[in-house]
């Protein structure tokens, strides 16, 4: 199947966001914000009782969806997002997107997309736009 405007990208789903990965990512990013690992800190500011995922991890779910569709992370040319909500430990999230434009630029077939990340039962927590380079034969098969 060829990619056309309106093509829906295959969803990228994380069945359960890991609190342990949040803690590891906070250490790797040298992020001192305790809401990513300390449930007492989350409760103290009134955001529930589960650690809150880092924005870069939420963006990575969208990037993984784009890479699966286009054939690799090296095909991402641009990603702009707006955070609209929180992802918490234990949440099921799904990244999705739709093709909004196709164009040639500098010898590449570029695909512009609207993208989003949703939490099951809660709705959209991230929206944005992306540009990926597609292989000449079209898009990848969405598998990893």
C-alpha cells in the first residue's frame, strides 16, 4: 500500500509505563525532580500517588512509532510537541499519527504527520507534528 495524505500510522503501544525506567531515566538525565521516582513528592503536590513520566520518555514513544513506520530513527527530520497532560507509572499509552502532506526536498521523500500520545481511559497527553523521510518504495511495515 502506498502512503497518501490521510494514511494512519500504525499505533505504538506501551502496555504499562514502568516506574523503574522513570527512575533510571531520571538518573541518566541527571533530573533531580522527585516526581519521577518519589510517590511522597507526587502526593505532596496533589498529583496522585504514582510517579510521573519524564517528557523525553513520552516523546520517545512517539519517535518509536515514527521510526517503525518509516524504517528507522535516522529518518526523523523534525518533531515538535506540546504536552497536555501527565503519563504515570502503570499507564497504558499509545502513540498514533496521520499523514498530512508528502513532498520532495533535497532528494528525499518527506512525510509530514500530526502525532499524538494518549493514555488509555484518560485521553490525549501530547500532540505535535513531525516530518520523516520515507524510503522511495513507501513506508515501513510498522514492526520492530
